[in-house]
């Protein structure tokens, strides 16, 4: 059998059904660690396909299993995430979110639907590949500590244990029909920074009687920028940004407390830990000098994501064979983060990008108008299925 031709044929055949699945998941989004209805829907789809699974990991996580010839010869895993974001959707489409303030604005509906489509293809041709394929439907990619880490801690991938893991993610700046790859370091670690600056509030016209928490906060934020611009490792990309400052005073009132929230991202674990200490030292020194105190909580989040060279080469070559070299691009380093990084720290893995853009659909991820060119679902299904087969038969 010409497996490549058969996969493309099945992707065309199952395209409309996969679009319907994507639209259903999109219409009924659920937040991280709350994906109960989504999980039930995915399990019903797997049951219709006759694909066995284990469920209940981190409450809603699922691991399906497709067994080919010689099941123990090689075991690989394919991953999709299921959770949505706390965003009010503004798209006027028939499958618009019906859950107020919740939206699939990061494409996890696409990931889950396309993995179901991929599973359908692979289940159809299971007599023509060697080994076993695990299907990971993961909760809570969007919220620390992340469903990937927790699923591994609960033993979701222990029996059997995969030799490699493959994941994909929508990419709204890349045209539908194209995919992108990058070997080696690809995405940053991510940490959340929470600071509370405390002092003696009071009348703004009597600054000599108070400790100015707002001014102190501004000096702390400005001083912390030197961690990246002056103290950072030259060869290690880093980002330190603060996106939320709450100083609940008034035109003539200095509050006794200011709250600040931000993020630190980098690609080196040793520097990451040093930077945490620098953040604490600088903030405390500035606060002390200005007669305030600061309470700092740094929540260590996802590690950096690294794509295994060998696995990425295999996947990229498979994509070129299937889609043509003109439809496979090289990706740049990104300072965004993904909890697939936990998988990449434990298994040889590759995390590639799926183009979903057309001229009418160009909204960024995490926006209230994000949507995709649904033709991308065909590319998603056939690409992941072909990479899986090549990983088993040719890798």
C-alpha cells in the first residue's frame, strides 16, 4: 500500500467530520482543570472509533492507544491540549462560544480535533505500521503547574512508556497548508512574579508624612530592567516584563499598598535561578532605601522547550515529503512558553507549528477574534499521521 497516498485520501475523507468536531469543541470551551464536558466528548469520539483509552489523569486527561503490528517494537506519543482561555469571544460565527467569558483563543480546539482526525486515519491503517501510538489529550496547558507535568506525575505515560513525543500548535502568522520546525532550543521558560509594595499611605500633598509606595514601585520596576539589560547572560535571551500594577489610591491619596505582577522568561536554568535572586535583592534594596517593604513571590513555571535534533529532522523530512518543501518553513526562537516543554525535558520530542492564516483571518493568539482557516485541519491530520508512521516504520 502507498501509505502516504492513503493518508492524504483519508484526510480528505474525514475532513468534514473533523471540522464538525472542532466547531463543537470551540462552541463549548472550558477553562484549565475544568475540561469535563470536553473530556467526555473526546472519549465518546474515541469509543466510536473503537480506540481504547485510559482516563481520569488530572481528572480530565486521556491517553488513547492505537496498536499496530509488533506493538512492543516502538512506542510513540502524539499530544493535544484541551483547555480554553478566560476571554469573551467576539467572532460572529455559528460555532461562537456559548460559555460566557471563555473562548478557545489559543487553538486547543484545533489541536484536539486534529488529533482525533489523526487517530481516525492511523486506526484505519494500523495493520501497515509497526509499534504502538499513544494519544495524549491533556488538560490545563494554560495554567500553572500545567497538565503535562501533572499527567506524567500521575503515571499517564509509564505503561507503556513512549520513546518520543510529537506535538503541534497553531501559528496565526503562517498560511494554512504550511508547517514550521526548529531544532534545538525553541521556546522559553516562564515564571510569574508577584510583588506587594507596602508603606505608610496618606495625603499626596504631604509626602514628608508618608512612604510613597507608588514612587517606590516605579523605581523598583525601572531598576529591575538591569537584570536583563546589564546583568543577563549575553548568549541567553531573556525577558522581564510587568503587565499589571494596582495602586488603588486617588489624585490626592498615596495608597499604603501597591500590587505588581509580571513575568520572567529565559533559556538557561542556571541563569534563571540567579535572576530570581537578583529580582529579590534589587526590589528589596530599593524598597528599603525608600522606607517601604516589598513581599515577593516568584512562581516557577514551565521549563524551556527543546526540540530533539533527530526527532525534528525525521518529522521535518516527513512533512517535506508529504506537503512539498515550499510548505515547510524554518521557525525562529520564541520567548513565549508551552507546557509541552515538560515532555521535551523527559523524552526526545518535537513541537512544530501549523499554519492557520488566510487573508481574512489574521487575529493573534489570545485575542477575542482569533479564528482559523479550517483547511488547516486537513494539513494537521495528514501531517501528524505521516510523521507518526515515519517515526514507527522509518525512524
